[in-house]
C-alpha cells in the first residue's frame, strides 16, 4: 500500500485529502507544518508528499528544499498544492525541487491520476536503486574474491617455477631433450599464469589509483632489445620473424620501465599468439614532434586480424573475440585492458588497426615529457 504524506496548515484540507486517498486504498499521514513534515519524511518514509505552499513558519518552498537536500529523500516526489497561479511561483517551486503542482481547489480525478503517475515513477526508481545497490555489493564481493584468489595463486605458481629451476640444477643427470621439453612447457605455462595474476593485480591497483609509476630515463633501444629477448623462444618455435625498426637517434624516454616492458611484451605475445607459423611481425618506434612531442610504438603482425566491429571492444576487460579452432586461447582477455590502463597512466593513448585475415597493427604513444616540459 503506497504511503502519502499530506502537509497543509488547513486542518480541513488535510482531513479532506485523507478521506479521499484512504478511500482509494492509500495509507495517509497528515501534518500541519513544514518542520513536522521534514521529520515525518525521515521517520515514515512516505512514497509521495502533497505539500501546501503558503504555511506559517517554514513555508512549502523551504520544506521542499529541506526534503530534497537530504540524500535519503532526494528522489521522493513532492507535489505542491497551490492556490497561486502565477508562473513565477511555479518557477520558484521547481527551483527548490518540486516535481509537480496542483491548483486548489483540486479536481479529484486529476489529483489521483497525477499521484498515481508519480508513484509509478517512484516505484521504478526504487527498483532501479535496489538493483544498483545489489550490483555494488556484488562488485565489492567480486573484487574481494579476485584479490583473495589472485593473492593465493601467486605463491604456489611461483613455487612451482622455483622448484623446477632447482630440479634442473640438481638433477642434470636426469635431463634429456624430452624431459627438458616437458619442463620448458610447464615453465611457459607457469609464466602465463604469473603474467595473468600480475595483470589482474595491476588493473585493480590502477582502478583504485594506488598505482605508482617509477619513471626514469630509459634507452628505447635497450628496452626494445630486452622485450624481443623475452619472446625470442616463442617466436622461433612458430618460425615467426620479428623485424625491429627504430628511428635514428631516438632520445631517451622517461617512463616506468617495468610497465613499458609489460605493455610491449603483452602486445608482442598477442601477435605471436594470433599469427600462424611462418608469419611476420614488426616492432617499430618513431619519435614525432607533431602536435605534442611523443614516442609512437607500433607492433604489427601478419596474423588473424580483428573484425572492425570488435576493434573498439578488445581493450575492455575480459573481452575476447571468438576463436576458430587452431588458435589457443591461453589468456582471459585482460592483457589489452592492462595495456590501456598502463599507457593511459603515462598520459598516452593506445589503439588498434586491423582487418580480418589481414593482420593487425597495435599502436601506443608515450608523451616525451622532457621535450614537452
Ligand atoms: P587474451 O588474453 O584473450 O589475449 P587480450 O586482452 O590480450 O586477451 O586481447 C583481447 C582479444 O583481442 C583477444 O582475445 C583477441 O581476440 C584479440 N587480439 C589481441 N591481439 C590480437 C592480435 N595481435 N591479432 C588478433 N587478435 C588479437
């Protein structure tokens, strides 16, 4: 049953409205002044307020302002009852947050119809708010759970890696190409898991704004060489060549080296993942002074490509384009999302150009802070 609060200093009007609404199965509370109305709103949580404007003490405008000021009653519909017909009075009412006006003397049917219309809106709003609160709770729960799982996963996976290293060192006598191959496979998969765990942790740090970039001057050449080294084995296993094209005399780059390495290796690994045996890749860095001075990195491949309709979604968390058989899906769709956040944390932008079956080009920029000042 909907609850209506009637506020009027005229007891007869209050009584009259009470009878009319009770006859239509509403629960009605009536008060005679603004102060009591503000209190009743908080105590009784009505679904709608019918508020007289001209009242001694706190008038309808001030009462409405107080009701709308409170976060708990911000969206409570307030219909002002007025004998005044001048537009400026209505403007004043709208300014303090009134939702509608009904002129005295009221027409029964119109009054009921308007009240019902606002109650419908209020009920939709309440449902929306309930879902939003529920969603917020679930989101918090999911974040806690992710943190817990990620935290608990990191140590066992790192320990598997460490144990394998020790095993390889201590039991050289047991090593043969087949065993080495198995160990390399386990280590590769452990590294995939560790990268994934790091991406999840980093993304939540960036979202919580607790990520701190440790910027320092980096030699672009050295950076690129160390990234290429990290993907060398996987590239040669797929017989993929990676060309390196750097501008001559590139200035040093001021950025967080660890993050930059992770962005580049993430993009290189993706290209390797989505390019067939014998394909080609190219990693280029160009320094430009157009608009603002910046470094433009590009990772290009001759791989599977991405359909136009997916291009702006691939940087979203957990987004993956459906794969046809033959392409392993080792990730979970977090790599590019991490790249975007880390590039943006440096003040840069990231984007992709691609066509299905015609390869992809992933670009990202890092501002040249030394040049730009
Ligand atoms: P994943 O873990 O699935 O690789 P990413 O966030 O790194 O997640 O990438 C999201 C999606 O973008 C991938 O699932 C893939 O469909 C597409 N993608 C990324 N890089 C490439 C690429 N070089 N070639 C083709 N598709 C790519």
